[in-house]
C-alpha cells in the first residue's frame, strides 16, 4: 500500500471508516448518516476515486423540477391567472393596468396571465377594451398548474418520471434551468452515482483503524482551545511540511482587459465610432424604443434588475416618446399596425439596469450620421443562473451600420469577422432567430473545443417600427454579441467565470494580446 493514511483528508477518513467492503455508497446515505453536505460528499468521493479507494458501480440521470421560493409564494397567494380570473368574476370588467394596480402585480405578469385566459376562451377584451370573464371555470391548464404546485409542496420537488405527458408539457412552461428565481420551478438534471469500496480502499480502512485515525483530529490550534484546555483531550493532524512554497512572479496586465481593448482598437481601425452610456436605463430605451410590447410575453426575453430608488426617470425626451408610443398603439407612420394597446407612460419611465447593449444602439439612432458605423463594448445585467457560459452581468459588443445600400450580405460579413477573427472559432453556423426589433434576425453559433456549440449572440436588420420613430429612414444593420464568450475561444478558456476570477495566481498566468 503506497498511500500515507496520515495525509488523508478528514472527509475521506470518516467516509472510509463508516463503510464496509461490498456496501453500496451514495450521496444520500453519506448525507443522512454522516451529516455531510452535497459538496462535501462530491469532494470525498472524487478524492477517493482518484486514489482508487472507491469505484463507481452505477450512474443514473434524473430530471427534477425543484419548487422555488417564487413557486411557494404562488401556491400560497395564487397564480396570476387565478387571481385575475377571480377578480374579473367578482368585480366585473377592468383595464389591464387597473387589474395590475388592484392585485399588486407587474404589468408584464398581468399581460401574460390574461393572454393565457384569453387563449382558453375564459376571458376577453370587450368593446371598451376592458378585460372581462366569460366562463365560470378556470382553464384545465391553470388547474393543472395549481395541482403541480400543491404536489411539489410536499417534498419541494417533482421527478419528471412521475408525471404524465400533459403534466410534463405544463411544468416545462413553468420552469427554467437558469434564472429560475422568477419561475415557479427550477429544472435540474441530476446524476445519482453509486460507489463501492475497492480492495485497496478496504486495506486503507483497516490501516486507519489500526493507526487510530478517526477524522476528528484537530487541524488548527485556536486561542479558545488553549484557554479551555480541550487540546489535551484530542490529537492533531500532522503538518504538511513538504508542501511547496508560494512562487513569486511579476505582475502583468489583465488578459481580459487587454482583449477588450484589442477588440475596440480593431473596430476603430475599421472606421467604427465608439458609443457608451449609463448602466441605469429606463424601460423606454431598454424595451419600448426597440418595439418590445409592454404587456406581452416577448418582454420576458430579459429578466431585468429594477432600481428601487428612484423607481422612475423624471422624463423621456421628445419627440421620441410620442413617436414610439404612437408606433406601439397604431403603427404611427411606419406602415405597421403597431401592437394595438394603450401605451403606459408611467411604466416606460421605470428604471432598470440595462439588460442588453441594444439600448445604446437605440440612443445612437437619434443622433447617428447616414451613412455611419458605430459600436460599443457594453456591460449588461440579467437575472440569470451563473454557469460556464452564462453570467448575471456580462459584456456585449453592440453595433449598428446605417446606409442606403446596406443589406443582409454586409451583416453576414460582419458576423463572420466577429466569429472567426475576433473569437477565433473554426466552426461557425448562422441560424434564423426571432427578436422583436429586427427582421430578418440571425443567431450566430460557434463550437468550443470543450463546451461544444453555444450561441454567440443575435443580429438582424432593424424594423421600421424601431428606426423611423427615432428619426432614421434607411436600413440599419444591428448586432449584440457576447464578447465574454468570444474571449473563451480567444484566450483558450472553458468557463466564463475564469475571466473574472479573484484567483490572482490564475490571472497572472494568463496571457492576453
């Protein structure tokens, strides 16, 4: 046996001494019997497997829907669709803003829930453009949503395998894999791994018992232990005197900072002018100016952070406010029919942290030269689950090209430059997409050697409903690409979080441009 049992971590020692040869071991058992947390279980099994002291016997993947705090709250106070139906049934017809104010709901939640009731012939807009109930019962879909919330309340989660086809369809619409705090359920994919002790592991277990190493040894001598004398009643883990000393290396510029500056220099050299703007925006520029309807599920493309104080901007500049409002209502002079609703002038002043770089492109349209080329490297904020390719705050490279003769072929050429020259991707594909503010719309996907295919960003040609109210009457190419993801490829990284790591050693060893 080549393993020094004195160097094993207490998590490993306790686990080895707790099990016997031939027994099945998994996270659930160790958490229940030893009080480990999930992370401690994963660490212990990983370390022991690397040392060949345990071996994997089976692995099963499961899809689980976890009830979020938002879901628990909905189960308690009621789904928006339930509350709206009850309100309309008991109080008669009301406008959507009146319903939102009476029930304390966001306008976007009221719009989505009313759309669900309307599509199921449970409610409708009457001749006065007021919502009213036209049925005595809630739709089957809403009743199933309620049933799923109640079922999940017992254990906090529901396994997908326990659901019928109809229930799976409904719960998939109520769940998110990332940014799930705004949804009733969080979609989780789990792997249940079962291990067994190996012959070597059993030999080490016996050696631990013979050496009387329990895993309860002290790893640190504290003032409290000296004062109480408790150190006398235990033993100490040996110090690792052969641990390597810290290396001293010279500092250097941050690799990601260098990369961002290199991208700016490259675009400036191509004749682009740089734009920038404040981190705090309002709903007008963040969505309304981009022809995103105020009471439509399309507004949920971005999970924004709202500013608590002050909640609203003082004013929106004219004539942009009136022209954009008219475009939403009836299309103004754009040739469109608009969205056909009464534009909410209070909602449009609501302040948020900008959720997309396109907000600055909208600003730039009001003062752009024709022809013209503009870009920005923009910090954006969305409530999202952080993982290898997503962040709650991130950079986008945003830009527009205006001119009488610009077309889709020009846009594809720009996207090719970003994907191949700036990101350094070898495999690229362009697929049709949907954005409320562009038509046609194109998504760019690149293949990472480790992470595989992921979306680099979206692009398209601005619709007239976006450009004309802001004073532009020529075609405008637009794109918003994740420059953090480009950096993954360019710097040879496998996780976005490595770009912002507090690990100074890692930052020092990384080379930029």
